[in-house]
C-alpha cells in the first residue's frame, strides 16, 4: 500500500540554524500539507500546497518557514533560523483531492530538536 | 472559530468496555469530521470519518455519532481491546479550500486487559 515517507526521522540542530525536512507524498496525490505536534499537544496545521503554490497557511507559518516541491516527488519544509520553540514532530500529509473530499494520509513524522 | 474541543483528555477502560470520546466545534463551515488514531512515535492514521448529512456511521467496532444542531460528534469503540490503546484525535475540515484539518487536543485511551 502506498504511503507517505519522511526524512530524517530525527533532526537535531542548534538554535539559529536552517533545517530542511523532506517528504515524499503518495504519487498520485494533489494536495500536500505540513502539520506539527509539540510534545503532548494537539496536531496543528501549518500549510497546504496545491498546484505548486501555497493554498492556505496558519499563523504559525511565518516568514521563517517555506515550502517547496523541487521535483515531481519531494515536498520540503524549510525553517530558516530555528528557535527553541520549533522543537516538535513535523508531519507531512497528502490527499488525492481537496474540498473536504479527500482523506489525508500522514507520514511517520520528523522529530525536530532545537538546542 | 477554528477550534475543535475534545474531551476527556484521558480515558481508562476495561477490555470489552465502550469508551466514548466527545468533540465540539463552532465553525459551521466545517463539513468533514474524521477521527485519527495515533500510536507512540507514529503519524496519525485515519480511523473513520463522517459528513453532516448523516447522524451515525459505523465501521467495524468504531461508531461516530453526529449532532449537527449541537455541533457535536463523538467516537464510540465497541468491545474495546488492549490493542486499541492509543491517542485519538477528532478533527474537522471546511468544505472549501484545501481540506485543512483542525484537530482536537487528543484523548489518550488505555484499555486494561
């Protein structure tokens, strides 16, 4: 069964450093998402991406964040200058269609630790 | 208005019991209500979902009850098993846009053998 994959599984970085989290969505899916989950808290929406551009973004997704689909398979989340409070699990998700009709499939997540 | 409120925060039941998890929302533009199951170290996995045109949906041992007028929905797990021990999140999504999910705060369920 196709699945969303994410790399790395765990990323440790120093505060102020740039990190890139990578995701490979399911191949025939059209919408892509990033969510984050701070330890012990709920999953929070960051950004959605469709047709090579951001569709929607939350208040969390400020200028320090960016997303890119550099080729036909990868979907990346970049944090330019990490802060301690960016420490969280980051989940990528994809769905074949939007408008409330598609099931979102989540990857296993990348645990980001900012020291 | 994008908030989804979930309760209880944690729940312990005996094997065979019927845990019930409740959620409430405010945004009337929400029209898709999934439940996700998450095991430690894993991403959320879709369990069951409902749309507001029905009041109940059952898949196996999992049932969603939906009350549109009260803007509430709940998950019932029949004949719960130790393997059901996980964190359960309700979520909601608006009918327009990219189907962004807004999650509840989660319920940690423990089923005692």
